[in-house]
C-alpha cells in the first residue's frame, strides 16, 4: 500500500516539475513565474484543485512518443477567489513551449465545459508558442474546440485572459473572444504573425514589442484592456476584477460591505464644471466622488481616453460606469470611444450589471478620417448597445449633451430609467455658435446681430429645463447630491424587469 502511495506522490512531484529545473530557471530569468506559481498567486491559498495532472499527448510523429510529459503543458482546475469559485487554465511554457496539442486543448475544454455547467468564470493564463507544430492539424482542431467553447460561454460566464508570454497565430483568437484581456509589460506579445513573417511578407522591420506588446495593444489596437508591470501585479488585478463580477449570467455580482454613506454630500462637485463652457475638467473626479470609498476599476484606461469605462460599487453593488472625458478631444464621440463604450455596455448588460452614464459630450468628432473609417457604423454600435440594454440605466448630464450624441449617451429615448441633469447642463442640437451660424446665415458678417442670436440661443437652449419640461430629464439635481440621488435610483431599480421581443439574435452593426 505504502508503495502505491509513494508512487502517486512521485508521479505528482514529477508532473509538478513541468519541463524541469533548467527550463524553470530560464522562465524565472525572463522575469516570468511558472504556470503553478501563477495559479498559487491567482487563487485563495490552498484552494486549487487540479484536473488531468497525468494527461499526456498521444502523438508519435517526430519522435514525440519519447517525450510525453505529464500534464502536457497546461495546468487546469478550479479554486476560489475571495471564496468564489473560478476555473483556471495556466499554460506551462517550460513544457514544449506551452504549445497546444490535441490533449492540451482537451484539458482546457474540460474546465470550460465545467465552468459553463456550474456557472463560474474561466480565467486563462496564456503562455504558449501556439499550435504544437509536431501535431499538425490535430493541434488546430484542438484550438477550434476551444474557440467554439469561448463562443458558447460568452455571455454565460465571465471569461478573462491574461497574456503572460508569447501568444501567436490562432492562439490570439481564443483570448480575443473572452471578455477581458490583460497583458504583462515587456514579457507578453500577441500577434497573428510574428516579426519574421511580417518582414518576409511586407518587408516591414518591426520588433515583437512594437508589433504586439502590451503598449501596442492597450494604446493602439485596443485588443487588450489593461497592462501590468509583472506577473504578480497582473494576477492581483485579476482578483480585484473578479470581485466586481457576477459568477454567471443568472446571478448578481456580489455585494460587498461598504463604509461610505450612500447619502454623502460632496459640495466640491458644485464647482466641478467651470464657468467657461469650453474649459475642460476631469470627469474622473466625479466618478471617484460618487463611488463607494472612491474605488474605481478602470477598463481600457489607455485607449480612447475621451471615454472612460470601468466598475465602481454603490451601496456595495457593482455598477458599470461610462463617462465622457472633457479633458480629451473635449469629450467628443469618435470611432474608438464608441467602440470602447459599446463593448463595455454590452458586457454589463450580458451580466446584469447596472450602468451609470455621465455625460458631457459636444457631439461626434467631425472629419474625413472619421467618416472614411465608418463613424456612422461604429457610432451606431454605442447607440445600439444602450438601446438594447435592459439593465438599470441611470444617466447624469453634467454639461453638454448635444445632438445625436445626446441621444446616444443613455438618453430617456433609449429607455434610460433615471435621467438626471445638473443645472450646468446644455441639452440642444448643437452649441450656440454653430447653431447661430446655420439658422442665421443671412446675418453672418454682422457681428452685433450674430452675438444677439447666439445669446438668444443660449438663453433658450443652454440649460436643462427645456428637456426637463418635456420629461426627457426626470429631475435637475444639485451636483453635490449626485451620489445620494444615483444610489437611491439604483436601489429603486433592483427589481427592474425589462424584456426585448424574442429573436434568434440581434444584428448589431459590427
Ligand atoms: C512545439 C514549440 C512551439 C510550438 C515553442 N516550442 N513553440 N514546440 N510547437 N509551436 C518549443 C521550442 O521548440 C523549445 O523547445 C521550447 O518550446 C521553448 O521555445 P524557444 O524557442 O526556445 O523559446 P523562445 O526563444 O522564448 O521563443 C518562444 C517563441 C518561439 C517566440 C514562442 O518558440 C516561437 O516562435 N515558436 C513558434 C511559434 C509559432 O509559430 N507557433 C505556431 C503559430 S500558428 P526546447 O526543447 O528547445 O526547449 C498557430 C496556429 C493556430 O498557433 C491556429 C488555430 C486555428
């Protein structure tokens, strides 16, 4: 009996060593943790339960039958994050470069199936050279099975990808279909084809970092939602994110204890909006001041900074925030910001997370480049996302809400539940100057007349009261009482029921 127990222990120890000491040392030398060390940091201490530790590949080509490491390059299982169950796979770069074989993929599929069945998030820690070259089409088939599960799981359980090493070829497409992608600076890369192929095909010379590093994907392409300094920080931030999210689409996000008075008045907000309507101010200040304990988890912080997206809690419950940022491009809507916000709104709606929208938007960014690149279609994404969202929607207009952008930003007309405006709001088709130049074109050149027309327009429209008279604004509120008003609004919406007519699925303008 003792021998059998010892054999199990020996086998386990061998599996835990992955690709062996030399490769583990090489992984550490690159500033990277091993697959198991990452799981240890991600999950609550001692909570990890492993599956398939002894799974080995079945390939016999290229002498592979002589190299059959236990676990086949990926550690899979489940554990808890602050007591809540999550499923995890962590690719082991020390074993055949973490490459994906048929059996490696099967292990990932097994935990994804269990995650959907049991209603818990899937977290993938990616560190892999991609399809295992020796296995050819079997490896591609394995990837295909993972992709299909990403799609089935989408909108059912949250899926989070952390890119912690190279991620090339088809390997980027599984993360691309998950809800959030985080990268580790200087040690992770994502590209469809690497620098060598790029050089051969296009003659461009580019480094891996430039082509697909964390900076590229958080600032330029928007493929990734956040980048962190090292493995430890990235994993800690995933834990923080998971705390904001529900386990699945049937459950609410967890409610945390809070110590911040929901009725807290913040008189500094009364002076947040500057007297000059063209002077910017930082919308993040408002977000931090309405949030419980000033805690804000920003998503895509470095991309399309004219739009802010992220999670806060109000009375302990998760709220998704979408806000125009007047500090960047005057808060205009453009292609990037519309896409960013639309995806975030759809995530919140899929997982029953209420949405708070803070509006200061002078309109859509005009210009040839925006039109040629399809602002009509991309702007429509955000309009569509808000209009289809059935979660509680509370909107606060702080200053400008002009034109189409007014309608888009969770207006009453898109089934906003509570639409508040600060007294500093201007709700109109456009700014006074632009409007005057169009409707009083005949007077252009006569400065006195134009000034008078502009002043008349401002008197009429540069306020929230015309919209309030029509019921498009439910209440004009004091800025200082925003947190209290919004908390009460969401509290009253906890039992909200809203449905869309049956359809197979929608046809959002992609
Ligand atoms: C088999 C692989 C491998 C792979 C790496 N290894 N990638 N083995 N299949 N795809 C092995 C290496 O042979 C090596 O084994 C060990 O992993 C570590 O690799 P190194 O090259 O020494 O590491 P490094 O210098 O850090 O470079 C990492 C790398 C490079 C950038 C990932 O290995 C690389 O370019 N690999 C190939 C990437 C690729 O083209 N993958 C296919 C993508 S196409 P030893 O025994 O020497 O330690 C794809 C299609 C999917 O994925 C389509 C789905 C539909």
